[in-house]
C-alpha cells in the first residue's frame, strides 16, 4: 500500500502544481476535500472510496476553462490548415451551406464524397468535369473545407501553381512529397495549364505520386470526356490512365454562373442609372 501511496503522492504533487489554489477555496467539512470558492465543486477527489488518499482535480469552472482553451486551440489549428490549403484563394470560406441549390445532384454527389473522404483509409478520387463557370471549383472547395473541419489536412492547388513551387524550391522532391502527405489533394482547373513536355512531366509526377500514396484526390477540369479519351501522346495517355484508374467522374452541367452574375450586376447598374 505504501508503494501505491507514493505513486499518488507524486501525482498529487504534480497536479497541485498545475491547479492554482485561490484564497476563496475552502475545505469541505464533511469530505475533507478542497472545494473551489467560485463554483463550489471539488478541486480534490479520492481515487479509492475507502482510502484517505486525495488527489487534485479540475473543478467545474476550471474544466470549462480548459475545454474552452482546447476548443480555441482546435479552431486555430483548423484555420491554419485552411490558410495553408487555399493559400490566399477567395474560395477559402466556401462551404456547402453557401450552395444555391441549382444543381442538387451535383451537391448530393459532392456531399457524399466529403462524408466518405473523412472516413478511415479513404482512397477515392473524384473528377468533376464540364464547362467554365458551372460550379466545379466551388464544390471542390466545399469538399476541401469539409475535410479540414473534420480534422484532415488539405491542399487546393492548380498544376501551374505547383510548377511555380517547383521553380522556387531547391528541393523538387519535397514539393511532391508535400502534395502526397496532405490528407486531401484538390487539383483545380486540370488541363488549363500550357502544354509543354515539362508541364506534362509535372502532371505525371503529381498524379502518379498521389495515386501511389493511396490517398484521396479531387480534380476539376474543363476538358471533356472526349478530350480525356483522345490523348495526343504516350505521356498524356499515362496521366489520364492513372486518373481513371481511381477516379469516379461527374459531368457538371449548367450555365456559366460567373457570366450570369456579371450580367446581373450590369443590369442592376444600368437600372440604378436611370
């Protein structure tokens, strides 16, 4: 019993150092335990009911403060991950709650993917393809934010931006390693970058490395399925083959929302000038 008491004495000393004693605190006459003078709940507890051993513990108000601090730290970490993910993009605050509901099947598909991608060992890829302005990037950003809110890391990036990172980095392998370590990788506007052998090499290394990582990936593209089905050379064929090895595809249809928004603003401006 003396050995157990020695262990609890050590733990009690450490706990006492971590839990401040206030002038308003007092000893409960019935239990002999230290009580918080603010919330009047115990700052000590007995690990064994029939023992006089008492160890320090969090009272209700200190536990509330501790929980609040942990929540602040969690939120700060999430915001740091969000800033890293979107690196200045105006899509940083895009969430499913902002969806206008004009493409319910698309929304349902992307929400289901977001829920699944935060599961254990998710390896699924999603390719959103279609015309400009139909909401592909919006939905991909919603997925990335949902993943971050669920505790994952994510990156939302274009191939051209990766090229810039490679250009500025003395360690090219580290750039690809970063893309492969992140929990969810979103490659936006795939196929919009200029066509050169160097860019094709970047795309192959990016897609092949991500596939080998066994982690999820979302790709948005203005390319059509016919474009994907007709690669111009072997390198393109290898890139596309790897994408379709893992990715489920969804054709995002609809009008150009950016153009519609521009037209609406122009009409409102014209109306206000009359």
